[in-house]
């Protein structure tokens, strides 16, 4: 067969690009080039880049088809992409070219880039990981695409009023999304609600019929995902809900125009807004519908593509693998069974084998309140046929369990898909485990806990399913694009190869004690710190010194992440200065960033506390500028890109055993920050890689935490009574020193920290935390020592590139290959 080969029409030289930008200003934006604003030019640049990506996306598609490659589909309810323009230019290696071109015509590319809004279609770690995975898959030339939801409103924007978080709607498409490609021709129809009619065929076969359902249409929008170097362009396919025509027609025909329009609006609600992570979402009908919508749209798209190329569904899993990003898309297991059994009339046993071989599940959290359960009543209402199938899957599965473990009733109760205590519910994690051929955690420690704590019975029964895939981050966005001064220094020192092989940075180890290199490394960090200082001054009106330690805690606000422990340390430092006249070795700027879930009262109070403590300290002349506290609002990918390169000390201080992996920890260390952290999540492996002497470790180990919690032997009041530091800090908190206008405002914190059942053991780790912070202080005062350690952190982070993570998934779980290895 002769291979059809694409020739690229769009060239990347400056002349062609400039001509295309002018064309887009005129023909897409309908403006005159001479009157175009900076914003117009930016849009035209984005459209010109889109043209280039579209061509390459078609070329990639043809290559995959010709190779009959097995494809991986990543199912995720969230993608935290961040801005697209800079990333596209960076991966197409056109950034400096475009910068110069813009300068020539009197525009500032940086400003244009700053004006792009972040598509924030995710909450935090889980969604950002998905985005990093897509970047790596495309860079590795692997057939892997993302499937998700085209939310109209992304994660709420955070504003701070009087120290409190206020949420604002995030209408991220206000300016249009020039990169995306609508594909209404590939829309799919999704049935919901209705009832099941049970009938028997003349040959005795059982034929369930799903009747009286309502249809919603899923319209795909593709966002091209360009790998570094621009050869491979995969896509992220996001589905938006639209009302179905036929459904409307019925009501219209009955003459009830307003009701018809109302139904139309209701069905479009499905993809209106991203849920901010909160346990209250479980039980919300709309959320369940969203989860099913993603799964049903995704599978229809995949089966259609498969049918076009293959005849035999028994071979489905040879060509398709679906990775479930947490349990949110766990209904994939049921929907695929429904498709194979009801629509393709494949025998149950075969269908189950295909389903298991197709699905793989990643767990991202151990927090019990975050494990999804859906009530049987709600499932019955929304997805009656699926509920039937879940019963059938459960009964066959439990038959197997009984065969193996005879009468262990307790075990059977634990392994059942149904939680029967109280309101009857389906446990989505159990469904994901039994319907998948692989179950993985996201760091060594976490994967171990997934086996031992979360799914011990399933692990005992099928140990071969369970595995670890330690997370990573893409060095393209998180080093090359976000930290130009350091990226340049690295390239000047070891060449460009690190961009696609991060382990190359090992080569800078030898410069850790080289004075010249160290000088340049310090200069790069300083440059980034000045940029952040300017930003903090202009947005918060707080003056911070780039000579101080930038001590940064940036992540979602949650009790388990212990922002509170950090605040207790700040109060401690302040009291040491003011009440005891003991000045710290080094000046520090404490920087916080992160959103609290809108219904999470404690997290919102912590934000208020950070502001209250900051206000007292920043105003107090006696601190002589030795301590400053800044909370940069609306943490999101673009803000992370500003903050992380400027960090000296990265706070990764969760209670051991609670943070599944963390990925911010990796971004900070890669950018030459030192970590102060507990042995939790991927911190454990980071410390192994960078060396214990280059990591500030403190705190209880996971086993110690577990032991204290299960034996009920944590008694924080004893710590309070023994330790003067703890007493002083808690007494100050209770004394209203930080809440003069609201007496008693923070006493709940003191009360909670002193309770025996305080889950996150703040006080158990506090004294060691402040001791470790003192070591940090002393070592920062020695720039040669500090920067040697910082350089070694950057040098030794090779493992934490998602390129490595994706290779491992491809090899161990997906059985997919880089296309260039198939051609
Ligand atoms: C879910 C919920 C829902 C209910 C209440 C509060 C709560 C808190 C956390 C979560 C976790 C959502 C899943 C998630 O984002 N996990 C994160 O996944 C990252 C990527 O694997 C990992 O690095 C983080 O450690 C992990 O928290």
C-alpha cells in the first residue's frame, strides 16, 4: 500500500507567519491591519498557530491510522491546561522568533500572552497531572488523547475581600478560545433517565429495553496538543451538552414553546459548570449526569472510530485502552458492558474480559471523604439500565469471591459494590477496581497504602493488578517556558537535550561548586524573585525584598496540607522577635496561594487567618522588614508559573500518609527551590533522588501517624503543656492579638488543635518543624552552601518528568508504543 503523506502547507519562517497573522486580522477578525490592537494581533497569532497545529494534527492522525496503532484514551473529568499560546509557541520552538517579530512591529508578545485567560477546567493536582500527561504523550510521539468536559464556567476565580475568600464565576471563553475546533458533525446522542422494560425473545434470550429516555447531544471541541518539536499533535476532546432536536420537536409540536425552550436550557446545564472539589458533590444529580455524560460521549466516539477501522469487537482491547483518572469516569466499566452486551450482543463473559482488558484505574486520594459513592435511588432514576448491570456485575463478582473465600461474610460485605449500611450506595472505587486490569497509585508510598489500607481484600485476591506510577510534571511548561533565565543557563551549560530528557540535567551536578556557574544560577533566581516582588507590590501593595528567603506554600487550602502549621511557625517567629527580642538569622517572605472549596468553612478561615496574621506583622515596624506575609489571590496555572521560579523554600508539609503524591513539590525543586517537607507522597522519592542532605525533612512517619491514630494515643494537650513554643503560639492565637476586631475569631483553631481526635496531628510535628526552619535559616545565610544544594535539586529531578511517567504507563499498563517505533 502506498502511504499517503501530508506535505505541510504552512511554513514556520518569519515571513510566512507574519503574512498569516495579517491575513487573520483581516479575514478572521475583520479589522484593518493598521488599526489592530495588541489583543487583535495576539488573536491572529493564535489563529495562525492553530492553522499549523491543525495540519500537523491531521498528519498525526494519518500516521496512527496507517500504523493501526493501539490508542490510549485518557478519561478525566478535569484538565487544568493553563494558557495555550505561550505553550504552543514554546513547543513549536517559535517563541524567540515571535518575540523578535513582535518587537519589530512595535508590539510586546509578553503582554499579549498575559492577556490570555487560563482555561481552568480543573480543581488542582488531578487536573494538572492530566494536562502534563498530554504534553508528554505528544512529545513522546505516542497515540494518547484526552477526553473531558467542555465546561462553560471553569473553577471559580478567587478574590479576597477583607481577608476572606469570595468566589466569582469564571467565564473563561469570554474572549473566545481561538485554539479549539468545534466538530458538530461528530456529535453523539446520550440517553438519560427513563425505565427498563424486561422482555424475553422467542429464543428464550433475555432482552432488556431501556425506554422513554431523554436525549442530550454531546458536541466535541478539540484542543490540539502539540508535542515538543511539533512533530506529533494529539488532541484533547471536550464535549459540550446541547439539547437534542428530536426531543424539542415533540414538545414544540404540542405547541408548548416556552416549555420546549426551558428543556433545552436544562439539558445544556449538564456542562455549564465545573464542580469545585467538595464531598457535598456526591449526591448531586447534576454531577452524576456529568460523569455519565463524559463516559458515554467518550465511548461512543471511540467505538465509532473502532468500528470504522475494525469489524470484530472481540479485538477491541487490542486497539483501545482507557485510563480512568480517579473514579469520576468509573461508569465507563458499566457503559462498555452495556454497549457490548446490549448493543453488540456479545456474551457476558467475553464482554467482561474485553471491558477489564480495556480499562485501567488510577487512584488519587486516600481521604475517606473523597471516595465516591452514588445512591442506588439516584442511579435508578438517572441510569436504570446501568443499575441493573451493576447488580449483575456485583453478583457474578461476589460468586467468585465466595468460591475463593467460602463463608467469609465480612469480606464479602467489604468487597461488594454496594454499601448496605444506611442508605444503599454504589462504591465507585470498588467498581473501578474490579472492572480494570490495572490499579495504580501515584507515588511509592501512596501505592503501598492503596494496597494495604484502601483495597486490602482486592489486593489479596488479585495482587498482579496493583502497581505504582509515580507522578511527574512536564519540564516544557514548568521549566523551559516558565523559567527562561534558568532554562537558558541549563541549555548554555549542557545543551538542549534536557528539554526532552530531563535526566540530562545530571550533568550540571559537577557545577554545583563551580563559582561561575553558581553566580549565574543565583542571578537567574534573583531575576525571578524581582519579577515576583514587583508583582506582589503592584497587586497587593506589599513591599518585599528579593534578598529575603522566599518561603512559599502554594496549593489548594486543606487541613491535611497543613497551611496552619506554616502559620503557627510565622506566629512563632514574630513572637520570638517582638516578645523575646530574638531576631531570625535571615529575612523571610512568606508567600501563600491557594483556593478553598466554597463550602469548606475551616479552609476559608485559614485564608482569613493568613491575612490577619499578615496584617499585624506587615504593619509592625518592629519586624524591621525581617518578616513579610503575602497571600497572592486566585492561584491558577499562570500564577504558579510566576511564583514557582522565584521560590527558595518550598513548603510540602502534609501529615504523612495524606498527600497521594503532590506535583507542585516537583515543580519547585526542579526550579531550584529546597524543600521543607514530611515523608509523604512523592516527597519520599524526591528526597531519595536529591539526597537527604539537600532536603529539609521533619515530622512523623506514616506508620507513626497511623499508630497514633488507630491507638488513640495522640494527646496534644500534653504537648501544649510541655512545650513553651507551642503554648506561646496558641495563647497568642487565643488572645486576639491577630483578631483585635473580632475577638474569639480564631479560638476554634486552638480548641481543635488541642483535641485528641485532631486528624492531622499539627502539634505532633510543630516543634520539629520550627527546629528544621532554624536550620533552613542558618543554611540560607551561607549562599555557597544553599545554592550548591539548590543546584543539586535541579540537577537530580530527572525522574520527575512526566516523560518518564508516560513511558512507564505505556509499557506496563497500556501496551502502546511511540509511533516512530511502529513505522
Ligand atoms: C477530593 C476531595 C473531595 C471531597 C473533600 C475534599 C477532597 C480533597 C481532595 C480530593 C482529591 C481529589 C483528587 C486529587 O486531586 N488528588 C491529587 O492528585 C494529584 C495527582 O495525582 C496528587 O499529586 C495529589 O497528591 C492528590 O491530592
